[in-house]
C-alpha cells in the first residue's frame, strides 16, 4: 500500500523544535515526510536536523543554488497528500489568507491541491488580533483545517491561548484526515477535498489501449485506441491513494508515474497478464479496446502476394478478458467495463452488463463529437444496477474521477446495513 506523503512546513516560532517530534511520529505511522522551512524557522532549528531524519534536502529557499530542484515549489506541492504546517506563525497564516507567495512554503500553499492543515503557535495577543482572526476565518472558509492552539503558559511567560497543540494530537488529526477523509469543524471547498485519498484501501487492475493481433511478422490487426481513458482512470485512482497496476496494449500516450505497467500487446498476452495479477486486486477496470478476433495462425514468415487477387484471413475469437474476470471473481472484487456504441447505447450497455456480469458499465456514444478514441474528452453514462448517471462533455480525467466516485458509492452501499 502506498505511504501517505506529507509536506511538513516549519515556520519561525519557539515551537519549531516540536516539529521534529511531529516528523518522528508521522514516520512511525509509515508516512513519507518531506520538510520545508521558512528562513526564520532556521533561526530556531537547523535544517540539518530534518535532513538527517528524512534523508532528504530540506527546502528553505527555492532559489538557493544548493536546491537540487529548479521548480521545487511545483514538484513538492504536487507530490504530497497533505500540507501540514507546524508551527504556523501569524505571518504565514496572513500570507496564506491573502495569496502572498514570497517564499517556498507560501508558494507551495498556492501551488498545491492537497488538503492543508495548520497548527498555529503564537503569543496570545497575536492570536487574538482582529487581523489574525480575519485571516484564520478566511482560511477556514477556503477549506483549510486548523489544529487550534491550546491554552497554557506561553514562551513569553504569559498565560493564554496560543500554545501549540500536543504533538500527538496534531499527528492524530493529520492521520485522521488522511485515513478517513474526516472533516473537523471546518467546511471545505471542492478544491481541497479530504476525499482526495478515499481509495487508499483499493488495489486497481486496469486494461489500457488497443491490442495488436499478428497476421505475420510485419502486419497486424489493431484499432485506434490511444490508452488515454484507461491511463486517466489509473492516474485518478493513484491520486486517490489506490495501488494501481495497468496491463497496457498499444498506447500513444505515456503511462502515469507511480503506476505498475505490464505490457500485454495481443489479446492473449493481455489476458495472461490480467489473470496473473487478478488475485491481488480489489477493482478491475476493462478500459482496453481488445480485438474481438485474431488470425487463427500468425504466419511465421512474411506473407507474399504471389500474384493473388484475394487473400482470406481466418480469424478466431480472442478470450473475453472482462467476462473471464467477472466469471472468476473473488469476493469483494468490483468489475467495471466500457461499452462503446453507435446506437441504442444504454440498451446495448445494459445487455453487456448482464452478459459479462459487470458492476459498473461506462457507456459512450462514439458518434458524438468529443467522445471516443484519441480525444482528450469523453461523454458517457455511468450505469450501475440501480443507477444511470449521464455525464456531460468533460475531460477523460474528470470522467475517470466520476467512475471512481461510483466505485466508492458501491463500497458504501455494500457496507450499509440492509
Ligand atoms: N473486452 C475484453 N476482452 C475482449 C473484448 C472486450 O476485456 N476480448 C472488454 C473491453 O475492455 C470493454 C468491454 O469488454 O470493457 C467491451 O465489450 P465488447 O464486448 O468488446 O464490446 P464490443 O466489441 O463493442 O462488442 P459487441 O460487438 O458485442 O458490441
């Protein structure tokens, strides 16, 4: 199972040393943590401490020539499941609330789509200032979660609210958010949804692309599939925390990163690859355009014309991967298929669902502009036994997320008491 990836942002306050303990506890909970610090934080604690504990470069300044990544704020922000700021000063809260991006952590905040959690620590008067209250309210409205500071004796010897919450509680809240998509007291926006890793317990196996059926060593039967739809499902499932394996035929686009890729160029090879992986997975998605027929015997040598005016190829049916997966399904496996049709789309899709024993079928009318092969968009209806949900023209990635939402719905329905 993939580890949670946490970007830990440390800003300049006395409580900065407590971020070390937060880091250790997250690591003990099998999280992979990358650390970024503000310049002022380094006055309180050395980056070396975090580097030694994470074995990674600690980013303070994007523009520092020692920084190994020239666009660190983009790469960092896009490779985390949570941005956690411990401790957060009034200054960083003010910057986040106002879209100021003048250092690494504030640029990362603007560049990430991951949920953000902030554990403030500051003097009580600073915490209670109307400016800070406004900024906190704004960030809550923007979907940021707060681990509220607690009351106690502060570093400045005054007593009041402003002390960093206990590190165990900060870590528990961060893990709770990541594991369950729990929201605390705060509303959240669509952009920073805690559902972003709602597939963490699932392992996906996805067929992608078109197959190629050999006629002889130089010729084959194939189709126009690009692999875009299947890879979009793989990418979306990966981003939502799932473990993803694809069995890819011929594709014209690159597979997403951090996805296991097995090649299965012919229908038979794809079938073999799928059957081998099937026992390890919880969701199967048949997104490949598998040739229904293949030459009975591929010639070993190049077929010559030999002055023939006609050539007859004898074809035999390929194994139906989707139907076989469904027939051999183990308990808990969800099976998702695609149906590309030109007429009576829903009718044919529903009969495919019955015939192949599918839980979800994604039906599209390939005669519509913006749907089908080689486009970046699709128009589809997501069909389950109980539901039919028409999706307007959208990117394949968006459609992939809607399909995954249907998977989540099915899991929830299976858990609900009858
Ligand atoms: N599929 C498969 N293995 C095959 C053929 C198809 O896994 N040998 C899967 C596809 O990945 C897709 C679904 O089955 O999910 C499409 O169904 P299919 O019966 O192939 O549709 P058509 O070829 O359009 O069939 P028909 O001509 O019967 O409509």
